[in-house]
């Protein structure tokens, strides 16, 4: 299927969707696309680190504002009947002034005409059936990314005195939700 026509129609300037397709000169099959270039950006994951936050003078309110904008963007995407699916910190760029989160890697989004398959393990909702993506699985991934923005830590990694290493991940994987919930 073709996802590009679905994603091209975005009204949001923070979604860096396709402008022109790029074709393989040998077989004329699409291999990528051009998109708007934004200067002086960082991967969103940089904001997870204390040094970056200190160096850039990032306030808690800056994080709150970014998270609210990311929420509004995901709501917009869902209203367009699109799923991000691979909602991970490497698929977003942060503006130099720490005011805008840009969505990139939109060719992995699931649209009415294209079924997505790629998903970073760190944002996968193991309660969902494999290969079944919904708005709820997007929100699960959104929660992991935004949790890391607030705390600097992944919610299912690290240490807790009441749990042995990897127990959180095992619990998360073993608790499948009824498909009617997803």
C-alpha cells in the first residue's frame, strides 16, 4: 500500500512528512523520500539526560509543554486514522530552542493504505497481540517516551528494592489483555 498520500496531508508543521519520493534507478521502486530539513536539531532522547537539560537550561515547564504538544500531535494523527506504531525517542527531533518536537520516520506509520510492521522493542506493548497495533498501543509507547522525558529513566528498566532484575518486563509480557481492549 501507499502511505505517502495519507501522511502528506498533515497540517501540522512538526510532522516532517514526505515531499517527493525517491526511486531506485534500476527498478524504479520507491526507496525513500525527501522531507523538509530543520537545522540545529537533536534527537529527543538527549532530553532524557541531566547534562543536556542542565546545559540547555531545560525547565520542568519546558518538558510539560513538549509533552502536551506531543499529546496533541498524537491525537491529531489518530483523528486522521493513522497510527504511529513505532513511537520511540529516535523517531523525533527536538528544536534548538527546546520548543518543538518534530515527527520523523513517518514511513513506518500505519495508514488506511499501509500496514506497519517495524517497532522498537523498548516501546512495545507486550499485552497486545503481536502485529496488532491500535491507538492504545500508540498511547502505551507515548507514555514510555514521555515518562523518560520527565524522569530520565525507562519505566520498565532500572532497579527497585521489591523486584528482581527483569521482573517488570516479565510481568508486562505475561499479562495479555483481551483483544476487545485493544
